[in-house]
């Protein structure tokens, strides 16, 4: 019997940490957060974290979400000089 495979897609947020390394958040999987000392390690760690999260969802009979039909974008906000200074020193 052949097992049917499905590709799942997840948006990731990589945040560089002041002490080095990267924290990775998977927004569509609440609480799925990991860390890697390098970008390559962070990518490996987030794959492992997602697999563990999905296995837990399957074990508990919960539906498995995917970001197949979503996308991520950014927007630039032109802040006043005063606000920019506050954000820099926050």
C-alpha cells in the first residue's frame, strides 16, 4: 500500500538575538518557538519543533494547520524623528 504524501507550508519569523543566534516563531502553531546559534541551526531546530508539534496534534486528534494559502509581507512606516529616537532607545 502506497502512503500518500502532502506538503505542509509554514511561515516562520526569525529574530536575531542580542547575545547571538536566532529565535524562530511559527505563528500558525501557537507556542511553537525554538532557537539556533546560527541561521542554519535555527532552520534545523524549527523543522524538529514543527514535527514534534504536529505529532502532538495528531496524537490528540486535533486538525493540522498549514499556511499553504497565506503569505507574509512587510510594510515600512515613516515615523517621526521623535518616535524613531524613542524606538531606538527602547
